[in-house]
């Protein structure tokens, strides 16, 4: 019996969750770790962990500075200067995952876009970017709801400049603001709640007000985690329509890993670095994924997953 327990511990996948606020974030972890394909050893860090009140004040954004929103341990939300918190992020998690973790999950849509890692990583910002661009590329009008009013004029996906994107703002959990923002976006084909802080409750408010598909970063993160972990074992991907589930179940474990990173918009060389394989091998896996999923391009693959509720 003891040997069996040791074996089970050895098989546990080590996952590091990173939030820009303070940990723990039980409200997030419960959703993101539900239905994992493998036993997991969960670690969590917040970029503001261990900082004093005065140190956090030093990170607060002034009215003329680009801001991101972070949650404190007491449940309060604070606006932080993006440049300062980005530097803190790179300093704090540089080298994380070098043999210590099997997967890093970056739970923010504000600062991690350019962060590189040699460890397999779920990057919420890149995944949301890829989903929005793939939808907008069809000529669809996309609505984007941000937590702060200032963020509606600071959004920085250069590729979106070519498409029609409408921006509104609403605080996390504020049903009145969310409904007002949603109604003003009712002509959009898709609506994006562009913050990991938005919950399933928030998504329901917007969906009920518009009847339109709503992209929720928490769903993107949760399904990316499940897809990557399912690549480590032979396990079906649950909670999807029958046709899509059959396609996903037909992928090899490595193809599932590659597909998850493709859906984050990563180029082949970046995928190769994360998985420790050659970019030529990534090209082969990407081609196989597109063929098995029945789509002609990476953008079409991402749109398929968004429409199926994967995001």
C-alpha cells in the first residue's frame, strides 16, 4: 500500500498558477482544476504576495498610466501600473518551471503576453488574443468588455486595428454595469469579457442580455489545462459535443499539446521551445491537427473551438 501511494505521488503533475494579485485565489482554482485528467500537485503564487501595504501603493496606477486590475487577499480590487507589475512578474517567475513544474498557468489578461518560458505554459492573454483575432478575421464585429474605463482606450492587439472592435467597461461582478455594457454591444457577433476576474455569473449576465456567444478567459484557461494534461495520458476530453469530442479523442497526446499552444496563437518555433522538440516536428503535428479537426487553418481551428464553447 505504501509503495502504491508513493507511485501515485510520483505521477502527480506539478502545476504552478500565477496571479497578478495576492494568493490564494480559491474562486479561480476551483474552476480551473475541475475535471483534470491526472492527479495534480497545485502550487500558487501572487505577484503581490509578501508585499506591504506601502509597497503595493507604490505599484498603483496614476490616472495617466496604463493600468491592470488585481485582486487582494481581502477581496478588494486595485489598479496597478502595467509597466511596474510587468517587471515584477518577469523578475518573480523568471526560471520558474526549470525542472520544478510540469505546467505554468498565467492567470492574467493584462501583462504576460510576451513572457517566454521553456516550461509548457497556459497563457490567458495570448489565448484570448488568438480567439478574438480569429473571430474578427471573419468580418464579425467583436465587443470587448474591460474592467476599467481607461482600458477601453489602451487595448493593444495591433492585429485588431484591421477589424471592427467595440470597447466597453464594467466592473467584475457588477450586474448593472455588465448589462448596460452588453446591451450597447448587442449588434456584435461575439463579446469578450477581457479579464480572468470575470466569472461565470458575469458571462451569464452578458449572454442573457444579448443572446450572443460570450468568450470567458476562465473557460479558455480551464480547457487549455485539460487539453495539455490529457496529452500526458490516454484520456478522452469530456464536456464537449459528440462530434468535436470524437475529433479531439482522435488526436495523439503530442498533437493535443501542440493544438493547445496553436490555440494560444504561438508560432512553431515558440511551441518547439516549450515542448523541447524541433520546429519541423511542430509543423508536422500542426498539419496533422488541422487535418484531423477538419479545418484549413489555425484561425479556423480556433474559431471552431470558440463556437463549440471551448473558450
